[in-house]
C-alpha cells in the first residue's frame, strides 16, 4: 500500500520537529546575518541595505532597517512577511495582513524566535533564561544584540508576534 505525503510527514514529524521548529530556523537565520560583518554594518541608519528577499527592493538609506532585517531573517527561515511596493510592511500590522503571524496575549509566555515590537520598532527575541532576555535587531549604528528591551518585556509593555507553525514557502 502506498502512503501519501501527508502520512509520511506525520511519520517523521516527531523525529525532525526539535531540529526544524520555526523558532530555531528564525534564530539560525538571524544569527547567520549577525555573523556577517557586512550585514551588521548595512543595518546602520545611514547605510544602504540589500534585502535577501527579491520582493524587497527598497534600499532603506537614511531609514531604520529594523523591519527589513527581521523580514529577511523570516524569509531566510521560510516565512514570507508582507511586502508592498518593494518595501516591508510595518511588523505591527503583520497579523492583520497575513495569517502567518499571531499576536500573543499578555498571559502567553514569550520564547526565543518571537518578534518584539515596541513603538514601531521590531527585533527578534534571541535569548531567554538565566539573566535578562536579549533581542537582536537593527538600530542606529547597525545590528545589535543586547538586553535593552528586557524591562519592557517583563512589564508587558510591548507587542509580541509569533510566526505560525507552517511556513508558506
């Protein structure tokens, strides 16, 4: 008897799930970008940014690259964040524009790979555990990983987004 693809997927899901969870793919993509000095520098406010997503053609010169950096990490992990007219859409609106993202409520626990939005700025939550949580994102001087938003996360003074389990790509 021949098994369908869906049955085969179910067979191997438990075996591969710890390796290929969406959060791990997002974190791996973001860290690959953070390990590339050219990408780190191109995230600075004054630099030109070249997206890995062919649908994003805007260079973002003189503008924040926070949304496009997160969008590129998601794209490299197999997710397609909303894009319009060659630019990345505002991440706060992603749950409204795409079924790929869900806004977490205040009672839901944050986890690595979630997106943290504060006053129109977005970063990837990269570390939880002992010590303050850390995020990775594009800021004025380039790509930065630190605990700058830890207090806001603890107070629930930010919006958390989480990609849904099934990427479309």
